[in-house]
C-alpha cells in the first residue's frame, strides 16, 4: 500500500504523520462526458425525468381526491389537498424539464450509454451494497422490536464485521482473532449502548 | 445595548458551573470526533444527540447541541487537511489549501492555523449573533403569513441552487420533494390525515428526526460503505501551536471571512459549506498573492475555516428569531428547541431575551473548547481517524436505530429511518443533494400553514403576497435565484452590463461549489 509521510524535521511545532493509502481513496463524483462534473448521463436522466413526472402526477391526483369539505363552506385554498396538489404539479413540471433536457442532450440514444447492467450488478460495489441492505434491513426490521435490543445489536455488529472483514483474514489464526475481536466489540457495543441510553440518558430502547 | 451586555453576563455566569463545563468539554470533544470521521456528518451527530438529550433540561440539552455543532464543523478540518477528505461537507474548502500545506511538510502549521481560524471565525459569528439577533427579531415582528410563506420558499430555492451548483434543477426538485414529504399527516386546518390511507401511524406524519437520521445517517453509511476503504492515519507526534504573528498578519481576512460566513449562515437554506466557499472566494479576490490559493496558502486556509465556523452562529440567528433554520444542522437545533419547550421566533426577544444571550455565551464557551482541544489534543484526536470503517459503521447504524426510536418510542420511526435512508441513498446516486430535501421537510409545515392562512386573510386574493414590501423583496429574490440558475439569464445580464459599461468585465474564477 502506498504511504505518505509528513515529516517535521525535528520541528516541535509541526507533526510527524504517516498516512496509509488504500487502493482507491477519495470517493469522487464523476460527471458524464461533455457535461459539468456531477451531472448524470442523459440516458439516466431520461428515466429520472419520467419517474419524477409520474411521482408528481400521482401526488397531484391523490391530492385532488382528498375531500374539499364544500358542505362546510371551505374554500378551495383551505382544502387539505391544495398545497400538496400544487407541490405535486411543480415536481411534475420539474420532471418534464429534466426529461426535455435529457432528450436535448441525446438521452433518447439508450444504446449509446453502453451500460452493461449485468456487469454493474456483479461488481464489488453492488455486492457490498446488497450485503449492507440485507443486514441493516434484517437488523432494523427483522430483529429490533422482536428480540431484546442488546441481543439484536450484538448479532448485527458481529455479522457486519465478519461479513466485511472475513476476506482479509486469510490464515486460520487471523480468522480466530477476527472472530474474537468482533465478538468482543459486538458485546461491548450492545451492552454499553443499552446501558448508556437506558440508565444515563433515560431513553427507552426498542 | 446595556441590557444585552447584562443578559450576556448573566448567560456566561450561568454556564460557569462544574456540570455545564463538563457538558461543554465532552460535547465539543464528541463533536470534533464526529466531524473528523468521513461518513459521520454534523447533522447526524446532532440528530442523534438531540434524541439522547431528550430527557435532559432545556439549557443543558441546548448547550450540548451547540457545543457539538461547533465542534463537528471544526472537526471536519482535521481529515480535510490530512487526508484531503473533508470530515463534513462544510470543510471541503479547507482541503483546498490545508492538504497542499500539509503535503509541503507544514502539517502542524496547517492544523494550528485552521484551529485558530475556526475559533476566531466562531467568535466573529458570535458577536454578529449578539448584535443581529435582536435587530432581526425586531424586523421579524413585521412579518405576517405572506412573508413567512415566501421565506419558506426562499429557503428551499436558495438551498437547492447553492448546494447543487452543477445542476440547480435537481437541488430544487429535492427541496420540493422535501416539502411534499412534510405534507404527510394531519393538516393544520381541517385535521384531515393527508396520504394516510387508513394507517394510524401515518396520521402524525413523518417526524423530522427519524427522517434526518435516515437521510444523513443510513444513506451516508450506505454511500461510505459502497466505496473501498479510504486512507487512514497511522501515527503522529508533537503538538501544534501556531506563532501569534502567523495568525495576526491575517486579521483583516479573519474578520472579513467571519462576517461573510455569518451572513451565509444567516440565509435560510445556505449552510456552512457556502460560508467557507464565499469567504474563500472573497479572500482570494482581495489577496495580494491570489496565485498561491489552492497551492497551500495560509490565507486561503484561514479564510475558508473562519468562514465555515462563522456560519454556525450565523445559522443560529434565523433559528432563534424566525424559527427557520439557516442550515441542515441548524434544523436539528430548531427541532430540539421546540421539543424542549423553547419558542423561537420574532417574539423571543420579548418573551425570553435572556435566552438569546445565553446561546451567545454557549457559542463562546464552545469556541474556547475547540481552541483548547484543537491545539493541545491534536495527537490523541487523530487516533480517531485510525478506527477502521468496518468497525465504526455498525456502531453508527445501531445508534441510528436507537436515535430514530428514542423520541416517540415507535418502531414506525425506525422503519421511517430505513425508508428514508434507502430513498436518500437512491437520490444521492442520482445526484440529488440532501440538504434541500431536509430543509423542505422542515419548512413544509411553515409554507403550508402560512400560504393557506394568508389566502384566508385575503379571501383568496394573491395581491398582498406580491405587494407587501418585505414580501416583494423575498419573491424577487426567489425569481432572481431561479433565473440565475438558467444558462441564458446570466449571459443576458453579462451582455447588458457590457453594453452599459462599454467594456468586457473579467471575472475571477470562483472555486467550485459543492453541497
């Protein structure tokens, strides 16, 4: 791994620091080609625009369906659906603007995007995300509220560390060490958080 | 003025107890640690702390939150300087000169200058808070429903514009989605459960804190964990105290940046990152050595850090006087004030004038704390950056689950946190900024109730929304913000200016704006 040292040459007013850099460092926001950095490809924005128009239209439709209480002499702007309806229409209008913009930038050329969805789904990032979704949703939806909080948190923290660090532990001894340290951290996290929140901050736990 | 000084004196004395000083110390330290760690934002730290301090008395809770706020905005500069990864988005400008300065072997100087810049910037902001808050509260007494409606729209529009410079359209969409999210639940006039669909839990709508934990906690965790491991710091030695003359020679820059940062924080929806960028751009335009900016300029570093930190007290000003947040972390502070029974708004200087100056005193104590910790505890604090991400993130998520549950003791809020976490992550991947979304959720009820109340007062006429003086200033500002986000309007303005002045104006390049 590349490292970088900031030396102080013995000057006590500065610091000696060694920074260990891993494979890829700063998460960068990459822009689509020919567009300002941070802008998505027009093909993606095409679907974003359509999605927003549908979302805005659905919100407006649901707002229009809300009761207007005419029998109580309520005026239109006092109706519950007035503001949500306006907001839905505004979002749909913005979605239309995104759609038009993406079409102007060639978003209709879907094949030109050159995106291999299969490759993306099999990428390391996608796998990492899938694992994350499963364990975080499993913890917060599946375990919390059904088993004692300390037990749910212990299982979650242990599973998290093992799932993401196991590959680094190639030798058997490292795996045993990982198991021990992960169990210890999981136990400490579960106990300390439960104790601090319940008895010091007096916050009810799920 | 004398009353103000008296209240400030009382505020300072009230904080000089062992318990309060202990709160100042641990909350600031925790804030610095949260701010340092990429993946933990100031907003998340404040949100979790707001839920933790739910059962404490109001003064202690607000003190802890303010110290954490000041600490976390400062803390982000540590990782910005060392790793070129700002711990919080607010410190992105600090990395521009802090990181190159560190690479030149001046790590200690960079850390020390950033620390002193943060402290002095916070103090300038604090002085502005003390002077401006009472004045703004006086003006705000003239505000009616019409003005509050436009203020809510302004917050969302400006936030959307400035947090997504490459694509303001997506910034505005995020803001309006946030406004729509706030519509879920019982409406203020008829108590009709909007978008409830018969679900009892949905009657109360989405509570702000679980939504914030989801968007700034869970979504951030997903984004951080999606990446491979980031750089970590291995070892340090020695402490850091800059020479006095190294700081004093930048006194004009510090004051200018402090004032600019405060005003950026004051504008609803514009946060600490804009405080840093605007201060940086201003300092560069006035600098005798602008070519050094971006290459390790001390002046650049001190201006960005001072501007960023000054925006914290700046963002507190509209919270106290208008009950409208100046930034996303300030939105948490507002929520906490309301939870603890404080009534921010135009009447605060009449109902509890001492409270405003108590907050000023809290900011002062937090500044002293970051000076002490920033200069004397550099080495131990950097140990925080050695914590492996895979060990830290599960703990953060457990805290997110607890934080979401804590306020109302409802599992539904945990599911709201999950849902908005996934939603926020998807929006981030599609390049929508999060700050306008949250501001929309906060400002939605204000916009809704004031629009309908205003129309009721005028029996449906829109005239007063556009003709009242303050309303006129606000809607014209909103219109200009929209127009400046287009391509043709700035070009048209430029041509018109060239025609009027008879010359082509050269603009200095501005640093990129990030949300």
